[in-house]
C-alpha cells in the first residue's frame, strides 16, 4: 500500500536517492545542495511503500501574470518515481493529491515544464507555449551557481 505524506528534512537523503533513480543520474553535491535548499518543504509530497520513499513531487509558489492582473500559481516540479514502482499508479496518486491540495489552497493554475509531456495530459496539463523568451537585467544574475541543463 502506498502512503503519501509531506516530506521533511529527514527525508532528504532518501529523496536524493530516489531522484537519482527516477531521473537516471545522480545529482552532483553542488546541484543537490542548491536544489534541496530552494524546495519548499511543505510543498513536497512523497510516496512511500513499506516505509521506503519510491516517488515524489513538489511545487514552487509563484505568481502568474495575466491580462488584467496576477493570480497565485503552483510551479510543479520534481515529479519522479523509482523504476521499481512505475506503472503502479504512484504518479497518478501523487499528482491527484497535489492538484487537490492546490485547489484547496486557492491556486487555480498549476504549470509544469515536463521532460515527458505525454504523461501529464490526463491531469489537465497541456502545451502553454512552444516558444519563450526571457530578459534578465544584469544586476539580477547570480554568478555563484548556474544550472547545467544539458546532459
């Protein structure tokens, strides 16, 4: 039986292990330090089987700007399940639970940049844009750490 619960700091070693299995690579110490520091603990959900973490999802608090104003939105991230527990409904349970929580908290919109977009249509996600452009003022740039998104 899969148990869902909010992750705590004590779950971080298990999360790092599951992250490596789910995404097929172990994050470097530097990347892990940065990633685990920016995650909002109360917005991380873990799926546990027999006490072991086998899947997770998280969300960042964000604001979505629309014509006429802005609304609270969730930036869904880090959806992953270990290969040993895939195709057993774990991701469905995680995402359904997350979307229920988001609705209850007043967030009407959730956004997701998916590495495998075919998975997420059944949860209401779809293509929002095929192209994006970002302009960042030079003083805003952080030079101490840069994400390397290439594999």
